[in-house]
């Protein structure tokens, strides 16, 4: 048996869906721990420190949105993928604003879930180049660390990779489709709003140090130093 890719905690109260997720994640080489209750799921995440978390939005005792909120507020930036039965843009945007890395709407292919998780983790460990610097922002791909004017800026995995992509080519304007393809590993034009939400989150966290520039009707870039 090949070496495990790490533990994934699945918090899902629909047993058939949880069983499918366990099956496909296990076949992909992940260890899997399943909880069906929100509060117990949060406790398991904090206790087990997984490489990724799959969160159903609608859960008993504590919903997925609140679990993600509490994780982020405590400084836990473990990658989170939301799954939900609701295809509501408001819910999706709220989840992303709270620090989720990706979002899937039921019904979805369990193979797609595995691909999404692999993509997030591959981005985390893919680049070991020297630190990047633009203006007052420095980005260390090895330590997965971003600083703005000397202060550490906590970012989700996706926010980090989005910023790294743009900082790797200062002045180059990336379309939403290009960013979706390189950061999310897909090019679904309908997800353009997802890019906008992550850009807004990055700007908010970077504050006055943000080097991100909007090219109306085209996309985004970071200003040259």
C-alpha cells in the first residue's frame, strides 16, 4: 500500500454521502475520519490536525459555516472544502469570505472532490523558489508565509496561491479564467465571481499594503515594485 497523503476529516451528516467520500478519498491514498455532528467535527479537526477538511454546510448542533468561522478565528488555516445542498451564491460567497478554499454543490462527483483536495494540497507544496517581494509585500513559498510591512498576514491556501501567482509576474494582467485555471485547476467561466471574492479578501487582509490592481473588463495584476 502506498504512503498516505495525510488525514482528511469529513464532517457530513448524510451517511451515504459520507461513505462515498470516505471510499474515494481512501482509494486516493488519504486517511479519512468522519463525523456527523458539527460540534464533534470541530473537536475532531482541532484534535487530529488533518491536511484538509470537507465540511457539509448543514449540520446538527453546529453548521459548517460556523465551524469554518471558529477555525479561522483561532488561527487554524487548514484547507476547507465546503459541500452543500444549496446552490445559493450568497451562501457560497459567505463561505469563501470566511476562509473556505473551495466549494461544491450537491450532487457532485466524489472524484471531483478528490481532485479539488489534491489540487489544494499540490499548490501548498509545489513551489520552493526564493521569496517574492512586491512593494511592502513579501511572500515565502517554502514557509507559506506572507508579510506586509513586517506584519504576518494569515491567508487561506487559496488566497496564498492566488497572490503568489500574481506576484510571480508583476505587472502582468491575469484574466479570471487564467487564474481559475492555474490556481483552482479549472476554467469554469461561471466561477468568475469566486475569483472576485478571493481578491476582495486579499485586499482586505493586506490593507493599505495591497499591490493588487484591477484592470476593468480584463482581470487582475500586482503593481510592479
